[in-house]
C-alpha cells in the first residue's frame, strides 16, 4: 500500500478525497491536514461532514495536523484540496520530498508542472523530470485542471484527434458545490442563478488548450484553436452541465462524432486503473439528457455523460452537444486520484 | 376605451394579460375565454390564480365564455394566450372581424402575418394590408415572437444596425413558468436542470432573423447572419437568462456596444406607449448581474437587462454578454399588449 | 425463489419496487403491470425512469401487461403501487389467488385486512385467516400504512410500550416524490411550500392508532390516545421530516426515551429479514439533524432517523423530537416488501 | 418630519428598513450606520443590495457612519437592525438621548424594556417611564419580538381575549432570509431542510407569553398558558409559515374563531398609522393556503395570513390553523417601524 495524505481534508473536496480513498485498493490514508484551528483534533471532531455517505471509519480517529510538511511524515503522495493561495505557498514544500497530486489552481500553468487528465495527455508527465531538475525537488507536483475544463476537455479530446476544431463556445451551468460548502448562499440561488464565476472562464479558455497541447523537448505548446466560455451558477448541488458549440473546419457526420465519443479510451482504461471509468464518455440518446441529478454519478461519477449530440441546423460545419460531469469527483478529487494512480502505475 | 378580449384567460400567460390590462388606460377587458370546462363560470371561480398579486376586481365577475368568435361580442382586439394547436384553428376565425394580437406560435412564420417587436420592426405591420387582402378578413393577426427570442432580438437590434453581425451563439437558462403552471414537475428541477425545451431552439434560430429582416413590397427577407441556440430549463420561476456570443465581421469597441445598447430607443418610446419601457435595454455594470430574480421586473418587466458586456478575450471580433428578460411579461403578455398599443396608436 | 409481480410498475413507487426487488435474494420479478397504454411494451420502453440508479437489466425486456389477474400468471405475491381507486377494484381480484402486498390506501381500514408494519404489529397478520374465510379467497391482502404514518409509528411503538402516551401532535414537512412524479409542479414549490396534502392528516390520525391497536379474537381495537397531524409539502425530493410533540401521562427521563429508541427491535430484526434495517430507529445527536437529504438513505432507506430528542422545556411531561424517513422506501415500496418477507418467512 | 437613523443599515433587515422608510410620510432617514469597514462610504458603495426593488435614491449618497452615538447627530429615533451582541453594547448608549426602536433580541426580556406589537400590547409602553427613571436616560428602548413570535402572537391575541387557551404547539417552516444573506448556504437547503434554528424555540416560548402578559404598576406578568415550539428552516426566501395547534379549555365553534380573527383590530388600525395593515389578520378559505410566496406580501407584508382554520377532528377542544407572515417586514423592520409610529403618535 502507498501511504497518502490529504491536504485540506475538511473542505468539500477534501471530504470527497476521503470518500473516494477510504476503500482504495492501493492507497492508504495516513495523514490528514487542515487549518491550525483543526490541528490536534480527531478527524470526526474537526470536520462538518457534508456528504450523504458516512464518514469512513478508517479516518474517524485520525488526528488532523497542520498543513505543514514537517507535520506529515512517511507519506508517498499528498492530495491537495487547498485553496489556491495556500497551495502556492505549501505545495512546493511538500514537493521537496513527495508527490503532490493537486486539485488547486496555483501551479497549473507553470511551464514545468504537468496539467494532466490521464485520458487526454498522460505524455505531459514528462515535465516531471524537468520540474525536478529545475527545482531540485525529490518529489514533484502534478495538477489536474478546473472542474469545468476537465469535463469539456475529455469530450474534446477524441474530436481533436479526428476533426479539425476551429472554435469552441461553451456555456456552463455549474453546481453550487463547486464554490465550497458556504460558497453560494441560498439567498443567491433560490429562484435565481448567478451568471458569473470568478476566473472560471479564463481557466476554461487556457487550460483546455494546454491539455490538448503537444509536448516536445519538455515544452508544451497549447493547441491552436480557440475556446470561449461563459460560466454560470445554477441551483444544482453537484454536477456541472455545459452546452457546447463547436465550429469545425470541415463538414462532418454526427455518427462519426458519436462513434468517436463512444469508442474513446485513454491510458487509464488500457491500464485498468482503479478509478478509471469503463468509458470516459457515455452517450445518452434521450432528448432531455444528460441532466445533472440523473447523470452525475455515471460510473461512480468518473464518466462524462453527453447528449443531444447534433449537427447545428444553422451552421453546417458546427456540432452542438450537452455534457454533464461530476464536479467534485471527475472534476476534482477523482481527477487528482486518477493522476496519482497513473503515476503510481507507470513511474 | 378599446374593448379587448383575452383568449385562454385562465392559463399562466392569460393571467399575465389580465394583470397587465386590469388598469390599462386605453384597453378595457370585456371578454374572457377558456376551454368549455370553464365556460359559464365567473372568472374568479374558473381560474386557479397563480400570480402573487391578486385577481383584479374588474374581472372577478366576468363570465368566462368558450373560445369561439360567436361567444365574444363587441371586442376590437383579442389577445391570444392559446396553445399553438388551438390558436391555429381559432385565431383566423377571430381575425375575420377583429384584431388578434397573438402570443401563440401558430401563425408567426406565415408570410403575410407580421411577427413584430415594436422596438425592432414596426414596419412589418405593413403586412397587415396584404394579409387582409389575401384572406378577405376585416380584422387581422399580429404576432409576437417566442419569449427567448424577444429578449435576444431586442439586444441584437441596435448591434445589427451598427455592426456587421456574422454569427450569434446563444445558450439559455429559462424559467419554469415558460412551460405553464404544470409544465415542469418539481421532481424534474429540484437539484437538477433539463437541457432541452421542445422546438425552442428552432424558434430562436428562425424568428430572430425574421424580426431583423427587411420588408420590401410586402415580402420580408430574413436577416442573413446565423443564430445557433441551445436551450435549457433551470430552477427559476420567472425570467429567462441568456448567454450570448456574437461574432462580428470586424473589430469593435466595447464602449460602442454599450452606447449602442444604452441609447437604443424604438417607436414605442418615441410614441410614449403605455407599456413601453423607458429604455428597452438596461445595462448593469456589476460582475454578477443580470440575475433573473433581481432583474426580471426592471421597468415593470418590460426592459431587457444586460450585463457582463465584454470583448471576448479569445476572439477579438467577438462580443459576449448576458441578458435577462421577463418571459411572461416582456416575452409574452406584455409583448402582445405593446403590439396592440402600437397598432392602436398608428393605424 | 418466489415469483412476484408489481402492479403499477411504471410510477414512482412502482420504480422503487423494481429497484429494491431487482437483486432480492428470495423474490424474483416475473410480472409487471401498468395501464392499458403501456401493455405490450417492453418495460424499458414503457417507463420514464426517474430514479438515479439505472433500470435493472432483469426487467428491461419484461413485457408489461394490463393490470388484470388474467394477464398475470404464476405469481405468488403481487406488490401493489396502484392508485387508491384502481386498487379498490383490482386488488380483491388478485387476492382470490395470490398474496397482495399493497401500498395503496384503499383497503387499509377494512376490519379484516391487516395494516402492518413488521416491527410494530406483526400479530395483526392473524386477520388474514379471517379475511380469507370472510371473502372466500385463496390469497389475501396485506397493507402497509401511508408513508408519514410509517415513520411516525415506528418511533411511537417503543414509547407506547414503555410510557403512557396521552396525546401526539405531529407536523410534517413532506417530500414532493410522495405526490408522484408529476404531482407537485415546480411553480408550486420553488420559493414556496404547500401547507396541505389531501387526506394525509386523516390517514396519520387513524392509521397510527390502528397499527398500535390490540388484536383480540380477530378484532383490532385501536390504541386509545389521540394523534393530531398537520401536513405540509416542502421543496425536498425524497424523505419526509416530522416534528413530533408527545404529551405523556407522567414525567419521564429523556435518556429513557433514547434508550427505548435505540434498543428497539422488532420481528424483522430477529428473523434477519433481507430488507430489515439493523436498527429500525437511528438516533443522531447533532443539533441540526436529522435532515432529509443527509439521513433519508440510512440503512438503505429502511431506518427512521430521529434527532433533537428533548424534554419540552415548557411542559414537563412532554417529549419533542424530529424524525426523517424515506417516503418511497421505508414509507412505501420497502414497507410492502418487508411485509411480504415477513409473511414469506412465518406463514 | 422626524429624523431617523438606521443602525446596521447594510444587512438584510437594514435594507428592509430603508426600503420601508424611503417614502415614509413622517420619518426621514438622516443617518445610516454600519461596521467600521463601511464607515465613510456612500451607502450605495457600502451595501450589497439584495432586495428586488432598487436602492432608494434618497439614501444612495448618504455617508455611512460607524455605529456610535457620537457619529449620529440630530436624530429623534434610531431603528436597530444590529446583531444581538452589538445591540447589547450600543443600544443603551443611543437610548441616553434618543428613541431606539430595536429589532435586536438583546434587550427584549429586560423587565423595564417594552416588548411590543402595537396591535397586541401597546399598554406595555408604560414601561418606558420606568425605564427612563431606572436608567437615567432621556431616550429609551422599545423592542419588537422575534419574527416567528410576531406572526404567531398576532393570531393568538384575539383568541386569548375571547377563549381560554390552555396550550399552544407551533411548528415553523422558516424562510432563509431570517438568517441573513449569508446565513443559510445553498448546500444546506437545496433538496433539504434544517430542523433547527438556534434559540428560536426559546424566543417563541417566552416572548409570546410576555407579549400577552398584563402590565400592572410597571410590572409585566406573562400570560399563564404554555407555548411549545419546534423550529425548522426550509427552502423559501421570505415568509415564515407556522402550523399551530391550540388546546382550549373549553369547546368552541370554528366560526367564532374566524370571526375573532377577521374582526380583530388594534390601536394601529384605530389610529390609522401609516404602516398598519388594514386587517392585521387576513383569512384565506382555500384548502392549500396560506403559502409563503403567494401570501407573504399581503397588505405590503404587514398582515398575517391564516388558513386551514379548523377544529381538530381528534381533540374536540382543539383548534388547528396555518399562518404565514413576512419575516423581514411584519417580523422585523416593519414591526420596529410600527412601534415607532405608535410612539410618535401617542407620546
């Protein structure tokens, strides 16, 4: 078993890490960190548990420690659910000695830090060697993208490989859990929506291209098409929905797109990684699917569900579809875990 | 006073007609129709009133009649809140003798039936003469577009006049009231959204261009750019929100767009029509506005509120913005009423 | 394996029956009925599946038949998820030849039809013999109470056995699923609640006492205290919450009440029935629990979760607590199944 | 015009004060206070406005000052929307020189501070003289009760005057606005409810009796029946709903109760105070009313709407009914304003 720690273990994403790792066949949770306020408490006493499954027994009595490398001993991997500013300060310290699989945005766009979705760009892990050399670390940092970006990019990958994408427009309807437990007041979202999520559009517009970029001699060149996003918060607990419009360079057949989605498999599927969904993309044929409540848990929340895959009736080189991805599983904790599983398998 | 009737007076849009007309300075409600089941009852007994203002006293005792021209005497204008299939059968009969201001979709795309937003294309009313000649009617039908289309097209009009629009992508987040009181079960929308609304995308894609089309010798030639829509239902009671992406042919300044929105006025404003908003488009500068609950009632629900008006950081000839319009006021009952006010004023 | 059929298999409760029975160790689904409209279709084609788990493979291809005993062959037990009026007509016909475990209210208060919660009053099954004699049936009908009544009565049973209950006041906050998929329009419940559920208060007030009544020589004498209910619908998908106020005849200790709840076990627990929760009543000690979303799935939705168990600070012989029970599992499909498991085990 | 200040003017209740006072015929807003962070800013810049009407023009440019009597000059009355702990420190200072009409709970149960609902116990204002004497203040403090208590007590007052109340059980379903804008996270209330509101039950159980108590020689003796409350938060923006069960000492007729509700009038009605509702209690006869979204704004939010007024079918000396009151208008800002109007009129 690999010893793993969770940084920021009491927040929404931290809780998902615990839920997903509690019965992991290869990773064993041996350290949990949180803010100073929680340090020294049993996890069960430190956390306000918000998931509708129970706190796993294996962590109930674990003593929470401060998020400080000196407090976290004998772990091989730490999963980071830290806020961005804390992550920027702390993750590099952890990376001196262990693997940091981070869901934080702080280091994502650093040129020597791999931003990876295992089904999309596992080859970007080549940056690790450069990162270690550059920084003199024994460990390293690997990051996963923002929740909305992950679901979108998984669906773009097979299209990018087979068609010439010219432009992508994406409009999101994002779940409140993405903002953390206290992030969206009920006064803001009952009989309402909020058409703005700070920095989210920037992330979708840059991370997507980075993920689909080529790596050559240790340098990632982002994909050269453009992505334009408009991001909105709606009254849904979990599961981001995205309406995608793609301009291709050429005409295409919808059936080819569906085949492309349907047969898509990445390295995690080939390696049979524990958290890998059987199919990264699941297609629904009903008119009114995917829906977040109905589809977010597809394949334990690790598959992206697409529907309404259709040729644009107006622009004949355009494709439209809807996708749903679970924002705190496939889009956060599960993403970091899958990164770690891949690294653990191939490195 | 002009005597008016309301066809389909007990439904959601019918109730809005009553609410908006109850204290109208020029129109007096003298007839209410509904299905046979309700005929013969006092309006107060026939309706299950769903608005949060009260049933106006002036209609409480009005006897509801069947939706049949023989039952509706001495009215000059009828407002139609009928379902599309009934409208197709009944509106032509009413048009033989009176003005039909219809919110139904049945006749919207008929070549001799004006589809009008008074601020956008009042000149399309020229079709009336042709319609009457073609069909031998003493009255006529004038229609307003679908709720989502109205709000979008009001914002496109000043841009269309000043810039070269190449393409429009629009992603909607629509209120449940648009489907009628029983249209969206709570089981479908609590902790969920439904990424599909039957025929809505078609309507937005065709009606918008029709509205912005030129009329010449009695023929409307639709505008020649393209509109692609993706329509979704969210947990909001009233007020449709739309995320708009526009590709212009040329570069532009955001300030010019804002000025264009801000100074936009149409014929209803010039004529001072009773239901005309002071400004058809109101701009909000906050990051997180417009929001449906906060902005839907702007200027009695007749203004469209736009926000996040920004140049696309990715595509430099592209504009992005968010809009909110009240779907059952500006997008339905209020739209028909404004059409009738315009006709009453100029014809 | 016992062959079972489900009457009304396409509705909300029908779907729960299928979900719960699909992997049942002793019951095998061999017949599914629905209205004539669905008869002849494969189940997967006949149903609009609303649960967030998938349609079990074992029923996908089952041909749905009309709800008619002549159409349902070779079943030992039928589970009835029929509406009350249909149930009144059809269940007696099925009971001529097989066991009817019914969730419908039609026959609940018939003097020779047992109304049973297995943990509460299994001895009422003695009515079966009388029922068969009275009616000349080879089969029989056994019913479970209304969803709100079940959860309440499970918590009252250990108190009734140990304390002298004088009066019970109960105020419910019920989930929308209780009204069926289309039962509560979103327009009725977003930013709102509905303080009325037809006949629900009557059912709680009569069924509870019937369940706690003594059976003697084939006659059930209802318990003699009084229950007064006020029933309300709130914006929750699944899980009824009830605020309970109990007037005891005598003073009591809260700890004794908690012990009474905690150690409560019934015949299903003793017999180890498949669907029996380990503990029928689970106590939460947090200030703000139970909550429907967090607690409804306790022990696969078959346990009732109580919290805020407290002595009334005002009336010193009074107890107050909150309970949550899953209305379509413990309160409907799971209740009928547990009845059938008990009958299958002991008869 | 009377010069008034608002303490805590940027919060939810502070905003309601401004909304209600902006066009008041006798009170003119001349001072606004908030925390130090906001001091020195224009009100429009200091506030995040959450109401769906606009910030009144008259306060937009008012400079917000620190909540300190030295900063608030030349006001006759201050309305306090302060949190309880701040109120305890600051209100006595303001009371040295001006009238404090407080919505805070800090001073409510002080023996010489009147806790008043003008329709219920205006005679408790006699405590003012004692308060001033006791404390040596030129001004004084008058408080209104907690939001849930106000609505309940208004309905109890006519019953208390006419019938012998033995016990009251009340179960609330309270709106999220009662907890302040950030008080209830959406994660807590979407598809959920929270069956606990800190200290709310205590307040309802004590304040109600205080309000209905007799004052004699400067001492209020609380009413001698008992009130037992269970308080719950549901997904409603504004408007508290309460299910009330009353045990009377004697049998009664429902019609007498309804008459009692219907004809109830208090001093504010007799004096024609500006904010007084025409009828403090409005009865709805529909089965499913009152509902918070439909009824909270009755008579500008100042009336309490009751419905389902019925004799308990189980306990023949018992009454049951449902009430809805607007928690931030009748239950908070409007309550303080009505207190001030009464004082301004009679003292």
